[in-house]
């Protein structure tokens, strides 16, 4: 592998196109080929970015010897198959979120890449690369929070259902057989991964969860719609804190996002970044203004993956943690269905 990583992008819809743009901003990477089953989309992206090698069958892209890595930006129902095929072809893989339809597929992806000796990065881990996350990780590693016993991650959209309110052409988001689930697997995966990153090396043990679909606003759906709009999941970790994840595509509430961590010595709120502690018997709150401009998170994600491949190191967005995310999601969906806590050996 040379000083420049040759990347193929499989799936060049809205998300895949953003990956192409992000790669174009890298000095040590280039888009060498693209693939998509939609010929109109394929042609449009090829012309826009002047990409010569274009395929409607991703196997043709994987057959190219000069491709070092691929980014998979297709719907999740074929993430596992494409990832395993790419690994067998000797290509490093950066896979869009959610990693897979379930934890069994995710485990197969991790094992295939391990056996092939290729890197596997997962895009649900992009939140690790924000300035707030980096500083929070530093505070935690320095012991400023003490023993962390509880955390809560909340992401609520007022109206942000893919296929209904946004990305209206992408109706597959609403079908569990194509998407794997709704709000939790789609956007909750970001919060779950961030918790795993900040809290470090945790092993999920059990989940107690509920889900809901039925926000009444006069919508008419002609396609299948069987995924949740809201989920709440309480997760127990081995030897670690308990964590609550609240996730909603739609809610009768203003948009709201918050991540808090509570420890024996201090607490953190990530946005706005605030550290809470006690000095001389008085409570203090220290805020941090990051200021300045940072590269878009998409560019940081691609930069890390490219460097991991060129430097032969694990990406900051590893497939092994992606597998844990999927295990938690599997337990949550089963818990919501059964109406009780579900342990990891039940999935």
C-alpha cells in the first residue's frame, strides 16, 4: 500500500455522496471507483466528481486490484454481506451505521475482517471525534469524575423520521426487515457508541427497554411502517455504571440532545461542555468554550480511517465496539417485545 489510500465507495446516495466529498478533502486518499444499483445516481455522482470507474455490481469494484479500502454506504440489510465480501477481497472496510441488522451479523463482520487481516471501522463511532468527546475522555482518564456510577444520553427530534419527515425517498428506514429497527438502531447507535468510548472497555450485561410508535399528526404511509419512533433503554454493564439511553425520531417536545456522566468526584455535561465538582465545600461548574472552527466530523472520520489503514493501526471507530452496540440494541428490542429485562446470553 502506497502513501495514498485508494478507496471505493459502495452506495452513493445522499450518505455515500457525502463520503465521496469527504475523501476528496483528504491529501492521502482518493476515490478510485464507485458502485450503486441505481444507474441514474451512479452516473450523476460520477459526472459530478469526475470518477471514471463506476459499477452497478459491487463485486466488480471489489475485483479491482488497485482498491485498498471500501466505504459501505448502502442500507443496513446488506452491510454484513458486502463487508464480508470486501474482507475476502482483501479490502479494508469503513461501514455506515447501523453496523448491521443484528449482533449475529455484526459478529460475522468482525470475524471476517479479523481473519482477512483488514481494518473494520464503523461510522456510528463518529461522535468520538468531536472536541467535546475528546476533552471528556481526558477528564475521565485523569480521574476528575472519580467512580462513574451513572450516565444518561438523550437524543430527541421534534419531527425527524426518515422516509416521512426527512429523506422522504428513503422509505426503507420504516421497514424493520430492511432497517433492523427505528430510532434506536438509526440514531441511538451514536449515543451507545459514545458511552462505550467514554466509559472504556465496558461489557454489556442486560437491558430493560420500551419502544413506542404512534405520534399522531395525520401522516399517511403507503409503505410498510413497523419500526419505533421512540425508545428508552436502561443498560447494565459488568463492573461499571448503569446507563440510560433515550432516543426519539419524533416527539411532542422541542429538539433536545444531552449527555451527562455522574461520578463520585465530579460530573460532566458534554454540550455545552461543563464540569461540575466541589471546592472548599462549595459546588462549582466550569464551562469550556472550544471556539474556532474544526473540520466537519465526516472529514475527521475519513481522516482517521485513512491514517489507520496507511499506518497499520486500529481505527478509532473499531468494529469490536460496533458489535457491542449491536448487542445492546438486540437486547433492547427483545426487552421491549417481552416486557422484561433481557440478558446478553438471551440474544
